[in-house]
C-alpha cells in the first residue's frame, strides 16, 4: 500500500472550465502579488508634521494652512 499525500488546493475552480494557460496565468499573478506583499518594507507611515520637524521646518501660516497640516 502506498501513501501519497496530495498538496492542499492552491486555487479551486468553482464555475467554468479554464484552460491550462488561464490557470497558469492566474497562478503567476497570485504568486507575484504575494511576493510583492512579502517584500514590502515594514516601516510605519511617517506623518507630515514629523517630516517637517525632522527637516527643522516651522508650520506655514496662511489661508489653507489647516489643509496642509492634516497629516
């Protein structure tokens, strides 16, 4: 008796009948998106005020200043 393990379904077709080329293209896109997310830096977003402080810039007063300060 041989024991063969089947890998978990990576993609499952629930409707329709895609061709082998369509499945290959879909798999390539999903893997590329997963790789892109894994390579993304884990750096937290930096707020506008923090950037201005790091550059030693004071807030600019005037019309519309509240829009520029929203971060």
